[in-house]
C-alpha cells in the first residue's frame, strides 16, 4: 500500500520514458536494473510494454525475465501476442503463471489457443479448477457461460446476516472480487441477491431475504455476450447470476467483464465501419494485408460499377469536359451524406434506440434532412458552376443532381443498415460499401444523365 | 423480488409489443391499464419508451402519468429529451422526482440544464445535499469531481473489522451502492481501501490496514473523465477515490460511472469518424441539420479542391474520355485504403496503444502495406484497363497511379491522425476529411498527370 500519493495520483499507464529506461537496461544487459523496472509495473502496464517493443526486444525481455511473466500479464496481453508469448515461455514458467489466475481469466486465456497449448495450460491446474474451466469451455463461444466466474458466494435463502458472516469467515476460498451474496433454494436455483454493503450494515439477526435488491436479474449460460453487456449497461448491474439448463446457479458475471465485452464490441464496430477486418496494432504486414485486402477488393468492384455508369456518358463528357470536372463533387457529397446517416443508424441499432416503433419516423426524418441538405448545397454548387463555367443550365443540372443524390444518400444511409440488421447481418460490416456504391452510381447517373438530356 | 425467473431470464429491454400495448392504452385513454404497464417498467426501460414514442405521445404520456416519472427515469433519459420532459413536469412532480436520487445522478441531471431549471431542481433538495452538489458542480465539466459520488464510506486507518461493522450498523445514511471502505488519516487524506468481501470474511479483531488492496489508486478532482475511464479500464478498478486540492477525500467514482463515460466516448468516436457532430436519435430535423451541415460544407470545399485538380487536365480528358471513366477508381481506392489506415490509427491512439515508442515501426508498416496493396491492385486494374480500352499504356498509367495513391493513402492515414493528436486535436474529428482530400488530390493528379505526360 502506498504511503504517499504521487505515483497513484498523477501517473497512469506507461509513458515513453519508462519504455526508454527498459530499452536502455535491455541494451546494457543490466538484468538487475531490468528486473527492478519490470517488477514495479502493474500487470496491465507490463502487458502494454510487451506490446510496444518490437519482436526482437520482446524475445530478449522474456528470456531475461521469465519467472516474472505472471498469469495477470498473460491475460492482459492482446490476443495476437498471447500465442507468441506463450510459445516463448518455458513450460514451468507457463504453469506457474496460470496457477494463480481466477477461473474466468483462465477461460479467457485458453479459449483462443489451439489444442496442444490449451492442454499445456489445463494440465497445470488442480482437478476441481480444471473441471470448472472445462465446464465453462463447454458453453458456446462469446456466451455468458464463457464470461462467468464459475464460483459464486451462494447461501440458503433462509439464512440471516449472522449466518453469512460466520460462513464467510470460515471459508478460505472466496473469490478475489465479489459484490453480492446469492440466495439459493435447495435445488441451487438462485432466488435473489444481497449487496455486501447491506449485509455489513444490518444486525446479525436480520434475514437476508429482507435485504434483497430489485435490480436482480438472471441470464442462462447460453446468452450471447453482447446481450450480457446490454443488460449490464441498461440496468446498471454489478453482478449478474448465470444459470444452467436446469436453472441452477452456474456462476456469476461481474461488471468488469461486461466492460471488457463492451470495449471489444466498440472496437469491432469502429474497425468494421472503417472497412478493416480484425486487426491489432501488433499485427505484422501479412496479417494486416489479410484484414484489409478483401475490403479493398469489394471497393474496387463497386468503383468499377461506378465507372461503368460514367462510360455510358462518354459522348457527353467529350462534348463538355466540365462534366468530368464536376461529377466527383456530386458523388463525394452523396458519399459523405450517406456515411453520416448510416453512422447514426448503425450506432442507434447497436444501442437499440432504433426499433420498429420509431423506424417510420426516423426514415421520414432522414428523407427530409437529405432533401434540405440537397437544396442548400444545390444552391451553393449551382451558383458556383454558373460562375466557374459561365453556364446557368450547367448550374441547374448540377443542383438538381445534388438534390437527387443527397435525398438518396439519406434514405440509403438509414435503409441499408436496417435491412442488413433484419437479415441478421452486422450493419457495421457492410453498410459503408453498399451506401457509397449507391451514392456513386446515383450521383454519376443523375448528373451525367440530366446533362445529356438537357445540355446536348 | 421475483419468485420465478422467466421475466428476468429471457426479457431484457423494451420490445415492440410492450410499446404497442402502451400506445393502445394511450389511444383508448385507459389510464388504469396505462399506469399498470408503465409502473411495471424498469426506469431505464421507461426512459427508452419516452424516447421511442413521438412528441405528441410523449406529452400525453406525461400528462396521464405525472407522479410516476421518478428521478431514475429522468436520469436515464437522453440529454436531448431531458429538458423537454423537465419542462412538461409540474414543479411538484419534478421536486419529488429528484429528491430520491443519489448526489452524483443529480449532478449529471442538472449540469447541462440552464440556470432557472437548475435552480428549480436544487431548491427541492435539503441543504447538505445541495451543498455537496454545488461543490461537485464547482469542478470543471467532464472531470472526476463531476462524476464522483460526494459521499464515501471512510473510517480511521487504525480501525478494526469489528469497528467498521459496528459503525456501519449504526449509520442509516450509507450510499445505495458501495464496494470499498476507505481508510483515512486524521487530515481525511485517503491511505488505502478494503473490499467489503474482505471485511466480511475476517475476524472482528483484524486491523483494516492488514486487508488493504494493491489495486488502490487515487485521482485529483480535476482529472478529465476520459483519463478516469482509462484508469478504470486499464487497472480493472471498481472504486476510485477522488481527492481535493488539499489531498482530502472528496468522493468516490464507481465502475458504473466509468462505464457510462466509456460508452459516451465510444459514441463520440464513432459519430466523429462518420463526420457527424453530436446527434441523438431523438433530435429534430433542425438539430440534425446543425450537426451535419458544417461537415458537408467542409467536404464540399475539399471536393472542389479535387475538381480544381481535374480542371488542370481538361485537354487530356477531351482527348481521351477513358481518363474520366477511370479516374474515380484511383481516387476511391485511395480514399478507402486511407480510411482503413486512419481508423486503425485513431483507435490505437484512443486506447493508447500507438505511442512514441512504436510510432516509427507502425508508420513503416503502413508504408509497406500501402505499397503492397498498390502493387496488387495496380496489376488488377492495369490488366482490366488493357482489356477494357485496349491500351497497354493506359493500363501502365493506371497501375502506376494506383501504386502512388495507395502508398500515399497508407502514410496519410497514419500521419494525419498522429499529427492532429500531437496538436491536441481529436484525431477522430478531422482525420477523415484531411485524408480523403489527400487521396482525392493525389489520385486525380497522379493519374491525369501521368496520362498527360505519357499518352498525349
């Protein structure tokens, strides 16, 4: 425990100087100094350090500091690096590292490893813990059963505050972190929970049933983790009991796990909206190409589709080169307006704010916004085209195409994600490509089509 | 407390049928049925209901169910709707609603209201609570001081488990939710904390100082809330004590508040990357236009810049119309590759994974990825141009422009956000526009420039 505050008050996370010191100690092969720095780091910061240095430095670090990579550091590492680090650790060091982890952290650590690596870790554990972890692993990936801590503090529903205090003082295997005592019936079915604060603040004779809280909710072990995160967020929960098929208490999920899920979902949304597959900063060039190329290939196909539209109007373009100069503006404005509308829609679908109840209203509003944006920018661009190319008719054509494309952009931006969501696809994944294809095609076709019809 | 589970197990959040039932009861003017439905809703779901119905329905709902809007529902409402709902409530109902809220929720509720509305709410509170809230409001917006619950359970550092149990049983004003007992010295400076689980599981004679946890950290009340969220996330905290200028314990932030901040930051990141200002689904057309038009205006300027580049090459385009057909492909591929690279960079900056320690490596990697992407798509597009227009030279020109633009896209995608971050601007806010301007200009200039030089 710190005796004075400065460290914990002003410094959070690693800073460049710390990394610099570690690198210097590594270069000087000064193992004592190195251990001094590394041992003082919080496991989360040690994991960040391993992510920040390059591969050669990482190997050397692990070789010079093998006993100190504990399970906490392993579970803080990004998934991409975990396998690499696990392979670099001697089997004994790996075993020691895993032994002092909580079961849910072990599950998180082993679930993405291949069979031999999984076995190596599970072999290190005592039989009861191994069983608990194998039970968790038997639930579907990304489900409540994988997230939960399989040990919950559960007591008979007829107990008093005094009973639970005596019980807890007698037990020496309580979880590291827990916030509720669960009340169960004789079949181990959970009936409610009591916060530790209420247990502590009531007389020994008080019945626990009189202290249970309204916020109480339960989920089956098969519940998907995004649903779990939603329940935590929506109802401000701290603990959520998980039940098996028979309705028995199987474990408990705590808010810190839900926060991790929320963070991962957010990462996924942002990367997918940006047209990137699963990618970590520690990935190498090959991994990155694998994450990005498929998206660029899709974009190439849609760009070719837009070009085919332009090719239909090559006569118009040879006659009036100004069309080639102005057409990207129509497409670009449509792409941007469509992206705005789809970003809001994707986010609202993720937070469940956009539902069948308000859909019609939201679509109507996007149409009005698209139309109004269209009129404003039509006026601006029409005027600009008039002065730039001295042709009032060209101005009118550009303005009209702008109105059409911004209206279409607003509608596509909301309808495409909604349609994908109804088809049980992730709207974040493909909306961008669909919407910009629509706005490119409509933008080029409306502008060049109107120009051909009116100007030629 | 529920006696059987179905409700809490399978149904989370509002569903369309519930909203339909409420609407039907509203249309039938059946106040009893309406109250029956509404009273059964969790405050978070009641707030969602108010967000999902339209303005007229909302007014009627509040008129028919005024006493039942409690503080919880108010604090669950999206910010945009809060003022509207507060204005619709009779002063008495508002006062009742606010009285049973925790202080940090009151702060969250009043901080965005204008002066008269703020006064109306503060007047409803008892003097000590009002003072606590005004103290919180004296800290900067979006700081730890605003987030914290100003009441913490703090006891002298020399106390034992028995002392704290007796103290808690005697107090009747403990916070609703708390997870740690803080140990303070005689000057009220916090020295560590003990989880309630440890208090409960140790004998009465145990000294609290022997039970403190390593995870303990402290922040000053001025700490920005994104830093607070980072500290919670990085170190898996549940409670974080907040100290004032004199180092005295001023309050405590709990993980649920940090989760809310994290969620808001996510929302902000996604919307900014999508080129939308602060926008809520409940906003009206005017608010939406205000959030989106400035961005479209910026985009228009950059689109015009790209057009000016094209205009430099009008002779080439009149001579070879194929250039106008193919040029959007070069720009579009560059825009997409740049967006991929910037999305990863913006996210890595937000999670503090991209730092001065690994910057050079990441930039080099983006350059290599850009170059390799460029070569692959140059080959594809060069071949396509050859077969489409029967000109090998046009194929080479297109391929060369593609290599140049994808390399530039990769570099711009990483360097622009990093530059904005160093300039203390939010990289999510403006990177997209900058990067696509670069890729449009470079795409058009390299393709049309090379074509002019080689083909004419």
